[in-house]
């Protein structure tokens, strides 16, 4: 059982981090198991509210792959993937938009407000925040972000409110005005860069970058942006970690100071990573 002295020591350790992040922007990409497990869901919401309460301008960007899959099954729509990416025809896009912008987004906003936080739910279409064109015809209505206009986010953050953003973009070019499905990690990275964020935090279902993918004790706690290519060539960054680190590199190249890949399966992973000396995942720096 934690004593009062131990509790005080934890708060004192967190103090310099709280002071250094005050009035700075941190973008959190929320996804994976933390969106499915009720205990983890509550912990993420509490972390985000605490961050906002201590003066951190906090943006929560979310995906919702499992929820989309469940709704497609309910409607009898078969999922199709091309090179690991969901093929999105118009019927699938309707379901993606309904699930992400409606159900998932508003559930997160409601959870924040249930815990006495203040949040507003948005998607990339709102305020022309994320404009995109099609990646290619093979994937249908899957978009590549061309522009991130974060003026609406700055207005919300200036009001002390937490923006919750779902990964649907406004189509441009031949798809002018259509909704496009975009990768939530990339959306978070682009938003973080456009906001000039202090940090981007990607929540995943692994501890971070591991020297040995089969041994969670081999966590790489920190690395420089310049080391990422060598880690790929050495076979240390492989498979699903490649797109995660590519998103971090995108954010760092766009001006974000630090990017973190953390294990969303652990309760309060965000607070542990941000407010303790040892952290919990992998921190990447420019």
C-alpha cells in the first residue's frame, strides 16, 4: 500500500515536468487495446483530463478499426484489404464516417465530460482541418493529407477545452467535398506538426521499439531521429513498427520536439511516460 510520503514523492517528481509542459501542446493518438478495454479507457480519459487541468494544451486523435469492423459485419459488408490498408468504397466510407465521427468520437467526448472534463468532438472535415486527395484508385476513398489547418483547434485549445479528433478528411481535387478515410497515426502526426506541438504520443499494443521483438525487456528507451534508418536496416524496426516510426519521423521533421511510442495496454501509460524520470516507452528526439 502506498504511503503518504510515497504519494508526495510521486507528485514532487512530476512537478518539473508539469512546469515545463505548461501552455505547451501535446497530441495523443488514442488507439489499440486502450480503446476496447473499459479499465484502460477510463485511465486514458483520466490522464487526458489531468493533462488539461495542469495547463497542457491536449489534443486527442483517435481511430476505431475494431468498431468499424464490427459495424461492417453487422451490415453484412465484407472487408477487403490491399497491402494491409482497408479498401474503402462509398458504402464502406459511409460506415467509417458514421462509426468514427458519430459513435466513437461522441463516446470519447461523453467519457471526458462524465469525468468533469470539457471536450469537443471533431473530424478532419470540420473547419477544413484536414484536406486530402485519394492515395490511389486501388484503395478507393482512402486519403493522403495535403494540408492541415489547425486554426479551429487553436481556438478550442485557447478556451481550455480538449479537442477530440476522428480520422476522416475533407476530399479535394476530383473528390472535392467527399469524406476520405485517413490513417489516424498520420493524422495525429500532421496535426502535431501543424500545431508546433511539444510532443506526439502514439499509443500502441507493444512496449515501444524493442531490440528483440520477442523480448519485452529489450526496450529502447530513447533514440534520435537520425538513428531510425539504421534501426530499420538492422532489422530492429520491422513490420507494424515501421509505419509507427515513420509517423514519428514525419512529426519530428515537421517541428515537433519529441515523439513517444508507448504501450496503451498499461493503465496510465501517458502520465507515466510524460511525468516520470524513467518513462514507459520509446522516446524519439530530433
